[in-house]
């Protein structure tokens, strides 16, 4: 994991080489690790945050969180590939990396993006000068924050399951909290009163009902439940 949101994530492959994936975050951010192992690079003054997650099956996801309409809609992930490698688009919209002998090193799954209401947002990849470029097509109906995900699979990993549901729920909630965590706002004060973003995600990782979440978070959690975007992302998947 890099030391800042603009650094390079390095993946050691089973093929013996390494793949470097540059992140499009802010150089001012520092890593903060969350209960499910997700590492987030957040900057209250930036329109975009970045997170990295490694699943149990070895899938490495670099999630880009577009916090508001001022966020860019194109993100570059500089690739540091083994010498002689090439990045080839696939029919399903993904990218496969081949080594100089034509063997598969790994692949980026077809991209996806979704808004705060769980609605899909059109997105696509292209390979440009050694960079993986993801374009996200927001429109007037898009509700922020938007999460987009370039996911890397090592060639020998099991890619059938994709991202686990727990990771997705945690990222949705973390994105909504991060987007609302702006000093001076009502949401900022409520998140602080509930113990901060990390405390909220830790609590939600240990409960499976709305009643349990509200009880564990206390009055601060009850107030957060009244903020539509946070309620949708953090509480609506609970029973």
C-alpha cells in the first residue's frame, strides 16, 4: 500500500513478477485502515477520495469516491508492468495484461460505478500511454457520492465471486460518511458525536439490525439516521 493517495499500489503476482498500479488521489492524504481491511485516503478539501481493498480471494480493488459534482469524471491509473507486457481491451469492457511471451499476467475486471442510491453509472476503460483510464459518465440524475472500482485479478485467483457484499456495504457507507464529513456542517458534527467515521464503520461491522446499530451508536447514530444519503448507504441494508 502506498503512503499517500497519489502513490503506487504494488501487487506481487503468483507469476513471480510485480504489477504497480498508480492511484489518482491527493498527495496530501495518509492511509486510514478500516475494520474490513479497506485502506482509505481521504481529504476533506478534495472532491475525490481513494480507497484500496484486498479480498479473501486475492482481488485488489482501488475504489474512487466522487464526493460531489465538482469531482473529475476521468481518472488515470498509471501501470508499472513487467517489461514487455501489454494491456489489451477485452470484449466485456475489461483489460487483460499479457507478458512478452503472450501469457496472461492478470486482468482488470469490467469497470462498474454506482451512485448513492445504488443506481448504476455508465463507465468504461481505455488504455492510454501505459495508463489505465476510467471514464465515469455522470448526469443530472446522479446522486453523490459515486463509487467507481478498477479491480485487479491475479491470473490464478478465483474470480467468480467478485467483491464480497460486506466490503461493498462498508464502502458505500464509508463513502457517504466521507462525503458528508465537511467541517462546519451539521453532518460533520453528528459524525463526530457518533465517534467518527472509523468508529461508525466498526460498529456497523458488528451488528446486523438497524436497532442494534442505533443502540450501539447512541444518540449520535439516531441523528445520522435522519440524513438521507447516510441512511441509504449505512442503514438501509440492515434488517
